[in-house]
C-alpha cells in the first residue's frame, strides 16, 4: 500500500495534478500550457484552469465535490459500528438501488462524461445542484449520484 497524503489537504492537492510549483521563482507552471502563474495560491491556479482549460477545471471541481461527499459519508458511517450505512440507505431507499461506489470505474466514467458534457455545452458546474437536473440523472440511472 502506498502512503496517503495527510487528510484534509486532499482538496487542494487535486489542483497540483496540473501544476508544478517552482520555489526558486515562486511560480507555478501549468503542465498543460506551460504558462507560469505567480505563487502557489490554489485559487489563482483554479482560475487559470477555469479560463484556459475548462475541462480540467470541471474535473477538479468534480473531484472536490465528491471528496466532500465522501467525507460526509465516512463521518456518518464512523458514528456507527461498521454497519452504519443508515443515512445512505434511507437516502436511496426511494430509488430502490444503491449508488455506484465512488472509486468504481463506472462512477468515474460517468463523472468524466458529465464533466465533458458540462464543458462542451458551456454549462456551469453548479448546474449539478439543479434539482430537475438531478432528477433527470437519477431517473436515467438511479445508481449514479450527481456529485455536488
Ligand atoms: Zn494552462
């Protein structure tokens, strides 16, 4: 098993898949277009992705929301004794299907396709909070949980 980075920093580390920080010049180089962004402020880096590489930005945003969701799930599970899936079960009882595991290929693939769709149609990521959209997605595939 490989070592995991300290938890709590994961949200920010996602951005570092796309940048390389150079301490000498205090600049972060975008590994996609080699543009150098001053400093290593993740907000600035995200902004670069947002305007230059919208598809990557969507992926980072998705990764963040799923990470957050996972933390909540873990928190509610760890309160119980291991079978603490109560929250999830109740939440999904009405669709009659359990959601994909977040690390399953199917889930990742759908997140990926969703991100591509949002980008190609210039739809803001926050669309995923739209209840009608979630309803549509849920109906199309009850096992796929829209992140966010
Ligand atoms: Zn770039």
